[in-house]
């Protein structure tokens, strides 16, 4: 399949036209309007430093159904011990920066370029992007951020400085989403950690159909979501 080159026009090709690897388009910008449209269509940006903006819609797609999050007995004990205080949207910028810094510290490449970080900070100020923070006292020890539209949460990245901090965040966020009637938690690309927490794979076709049924997709709406201050 061809890879499409975007122009200044606010439009994306059909996600079903993505390559076997999931690459759909190149170019465009990271304006809030384009990012919201992308998520509504099941597309997300993912690229490295000194690369053009690349847009993806992988097949299969890794998702977590909020009500199916897996919690081991050990992890449940940690949650009940209240080792971490969880907040929402109290340190969005720090969470995004930490997600990038942890990968760099581990010798890994990061897609969270300064351009990407600024783009999600704008989405956060507009009420579309959200963070969940784990604290020990006044110390930030873990975090997760993503984009929420309607009844969908599109997870972007997470980090931890203390063991189990990110796991507790994921579980408590999933439980909150389940209580609020969210349809799914999009994990984008699989990894063993997510699978161990209950994530699974569905086809791109199934994913896009769920977006449409849930009010997103072409012609859908992009409703903002309000998160509580504390989880």
C-alpha cells in the first residue's frame, strides 16, 4: 500500500489503507485540530528525532477493556496499602517529560521529541489530554498520560521511578474508566507488560468499528472528558 503525504488540508486517508506495518501517512503538523481528528479516526503520530511526522494505524491493535484489567493478589495488596497517592492532571508536563527521559536514560530511542511534548501540552490545556500521577509524599514516582474522547481513552506513555507505581496507575485508571462506562483503553502497540495486565489484540477493522459505534470515527464528535482531581 502507498504511504500518503499530507498537505495543510485538515484531512487523513482511510486508516484501512495503512501499510502492513501500520504506517498510513507522512507530513502535516501536530496542531490540536489535526491530533484530535487523528485520534477520532484511530490514527496516532509516532516518529523519531530528525524525522518527518509519521501517522500510524496498526493492525492488529492492542487494547485493554477497562473492566478486564488483570490485578494479581500481590498488586491488589499494594493498592490496598495506599503506598501511592494518585492524582489527575496535577503534573502533566512533568509526566510527559519523565516518559521521554526514562527511555533516554535506559538507552532507548524516544518518539517524545520536544515538538511532540509541546503538542500534547497544548492538547492538555484544551482539555483533551490527561495525566495520572503517583506520588510518595511530594515526590513524583510514576505517571501515565493519554487522550480522552467520548468513552475512549488513548494511552500514550507511562513511566515509574518506584516499583509497581505505573501498575497501580494503570489499574486504578482502568477501574475509573470502567465505572464511567468507557468502551476501551487504547494501548496502540503491544508489549509484555500490557499483556500481563489484561491487554489483548483486535483487528484494525474491529477497532475502527468500535470507534464508530462509540460516536467517533468519520463524522463523529470529539467530546472532552472531565477527570477527577484524585483517583
